[in-house]
């Protein structure tokens, strides 16, 4: 046992209560919806990224990670253990993943008054085969702690979550550790959804094409992951995962969870797949307005714009018995820009590594509500990386080069042609889903972009793609000014990472 993993001996342990028992324990905080599901209101309404630390003990930190000394972490652990010595604590064990090589036993300890948090988490993962074996990962959760601080010891597989009652901290604490462990084993843990598009190829053969989709919360990742792309008959979509996959060196992507953690803001019947799962009595919600009589309002933002729900994967139309993806044939980097980033670009392996490092997106209320709507970059669109970020970019490049059947794409879900006083043309969900469908069918005609060196669509079945290509919205002079401004921003971002290979840096320069 790792020395940081100290034995916890609380005053009383409620050992693995059932989902029904947990809901009953949390009854006093439940707002029962019109669908007979539970909704809870937390004090903290988003993750505390600025209060999250990695214990400085045997792991080199990345540029965007905060360290906490081993000495200070051990002091806090002792204080927490003393506090819990006469408290009642819930212990819940769950299993992450279904694939033998990527299965982890996870255990949370949390103080009894916060039963709503394990009541939500129990639906996220799977029942363990042996709840009493030594877990791979442990999270100790004390929401009432007077100081807000979250710290993870990656090598010990332990996280302490103190002073916040936001459910996302519980969920992500285990996923962060699993992604780190996957990297230790030669793979990559990725903040990405996964799905299969089963399509008829040019040779009229039914073919499964595996997709993984990267994107920060609120940028369209879930919407595109669960979309059916208008496929009918024997062509169909098979949904695998919504949040995190664990990729090995051959491009196999193991799934992690049994529930989808959805943003509910603006959810309505037009989003049929998610809506149908959300109105099940088995769904659980957090921080959504529920009126007297149980009427739930997904458009109301009185509590937060970061309302959340957990829906069962089995109740999401298009899912099947597997959470794993045999091969990530297509990697989609979702970005949300508003001017010169094209609706779609096809990337070489080294460009794929560069755009993975750029992680261009938009800040959402799930991350930093004070900056929601602003442009943002996050390596791999993954705020849960542990270790030097450039190692992840290099690992991805190695995987891509060793697997020529894997192809990367940049997909813009924002707008084209914005200028002062003009928001530009919004890229609709239909545009994005059509582009993905035609990627799977290999029916797009491509041409090289002279400014960036990646390929952009020349023609796409079902779309007048030239109507939404950015060069048509600006004069040549203005367009080139925007190109150079964006290139300078990208260059400056990549300069932060001292160990990043020159070839990855050069991938954003003019060819």
C-alpha cells in the first residue's frame, strides 16, 4: 500500500447502501420532479478548478497544474482523519469500465449528511465484483470542511475533496486518476465521447466507423455524441460513451461509465434522445429549478446556467451492451470559433497533435462561470491532465503514426464570418452532423488550405459547403490579418510547453 494511502477509521461506516437506501437518506434534500425523479440543490454549482491541486510527490507537474507539497497534504489528511474519527461516513464502491485491461475499483467515503452525492454517483459506474478488495482509487469527501481544497495524489490513487458539495468533483476525481493510470500504461486517457457510425461504404458494404469527439463541457460534445445523423434502415448510430475514454497504443478506446452526465440548460423535446432519457424516473438532477407540483424547468437559470443530470446509458436510444470502441478511426476536435476557422478541416498526424495541444474552445459555466462565452484553450480540451501536457501531445502523435487508419479532424460548431456588429453565420447542428456522416462515408472532396496546410472540404454531399467557407466573408486583406492574428495566438499558446517537439509547433505555421 502506498504510504499516502492512510487507513481511514471513521466513527461509523454505512457500508455500500443501495440506490434506494441512498435516495431515502437524501430525502430531506430531494425536490421530486413530475417524472418521479430526484433533483438536488448544491451549495457549490461548478467545479473548483482554482482550488484543485496535485500532490508534489513523484509526479512532474504540467504548466497548467497547481502543486501542493507532500508535507501540507499529509497535514490536511491527518486533520481530516481526526475530524472523521467520531463521524458517520458512507462508503460506496463502484467499478469503472468493463474491459479487463481498463477496469478500476473505485471507493468514495463521504460524510452522512451528503448522501445525495453517492446517490448520484451510484448511477454513474458499475457494481463491483468484490466490494471489499483493496480499491484502485479512493476519494475522501468532506463537503462541510471549512476550507475549499481538492488534492490528488496520482501515484497513490487518492483524492481528498474538501469544502465543496458539487457532485462533479466526485465523478471527475476518479476519472482523473484513471486517465493518469492509462498514461502510465502507455495509452492516453481522453476527455472525449465515443460512438460508432454504421454506414454503407462506396462498395455498398455495411461498415462500422469509430468516432471519438473532444470538446469542453457545453460546446456540443454530448449533442454530437448522441445524435443519430439522420441514418435509417440498416445504417445507424451506436452510442458508447459521453465523457472519458481510455485509449491504448492500438487506438482501442475503453469506456468508463454507465451513466451520461448531461448539461440540461435549454433541454427540450427537439433534443429527442437526451430528452427521452431525462424524463425517466431513473434520471437524477442537480441545480435545476423544480416548481411546486414537480414541474421542472430546463430553461430556468435562477440557480445556475450549469444545471446537470445523470441519465442511464441503457435509456439513451442508440446505445448497446458495450461501452468500448474497437478502434477510434476518426478523432474529432470540436472547436467553437466565430470567424475564420472552417466548418471542417482534415489534419495530418502532426497537425492532429498540434490541434490536440491547442484545444481551442469556449469557456462554459461548467468550468469558470465568470468567463463563460470567452475564447479558451485547454490541452486536449481536458482540464484533468496530470503531468506535462506536451507528453500527451507526443503520445497522441506516436499513436497516430503507428495507426494510419486513424484520422483527425477539426470541427467548428460556432460561427463563420463574424465581424463588428455582425455575429456571422451560425454553424447549425445539421451542418456538423452531416459533416461527420460524410466523413464516415468518405464522400467529401478535399483541397489544401494554403494558409494552414490542412485540408478543407471542396464539396460535401447534402451541403452547399462553399456558402459557409470563411474566405467568402472577408476581403483578402482582412482575412489575412485574421489569419496572422490567430497564428500568433496559437504560437504563443504552444510556446508555454517547453518539451513540445518542434515539428508539432511548426504544424500551425504557413506551409
